[in-house]
């Protein structure tokens, strides 16, 4: 069983762990050291047991907050999955019949002719205005 040297709150500790878990132990010790260092900066020197207890409690408080957030997100995911399931099992709506108006050719031709006449009148009016002005 390997032994790992860690430092928490400026104090060295030798801790044994399972083979291959050294990285996880160092990461956990880093978190604990971060909390202990914050305590040491705020309060000053503490007895070893008190420092470890307070740092552990601070980490536990953070963990509880993260657990609450995870639970809330899991609840939200479950709600979204239920909603998706409901939408997927909902029967498809009946197709709606849409009627499109068909404009007879005579109407289109008449409108085109009226547009051409209106343009011709506008040009004639512009020419008279230029000639007069």
C-alpha cells in the first residue's frame, strides 16, 4: 500500500492509500488544504485537530450545496424527460385542409394591363410637368 506525503494547512502528513489512488488522494488533500489555508489566513494558527475539523466542515458545507444543486437539476431533467415523453406519445394532429385561391387568367391579364396604363399615365404626367417647368 503506497504512502503519500500531503500538506494541509502548512503541515505535512503521510497517508496510505490503495495502489493507483494516489492522484485522487492528492486532489482531495488539495481541496482540504485550500480550506485549511483560508482558515489559517482568517484565524491564524490553530491546533491540528481543530484546523482539520473546521476545514472538513467547510468542505462538507460546500458539498451539501453542490448536492442540493445536483438534486434540483436531476428533478428538472426528470421533468423535461417526462414532458418529452408526453410530446412523443401525443397523437399526431389531423392534417388541415388549406384552400388556396386561384386567380383566373383574365383577372391577371386585366391587372397587368391596368398597371401598364397607370405607368403610361405617370410618364405622361412627368413629361408635362417637365415641359411646363
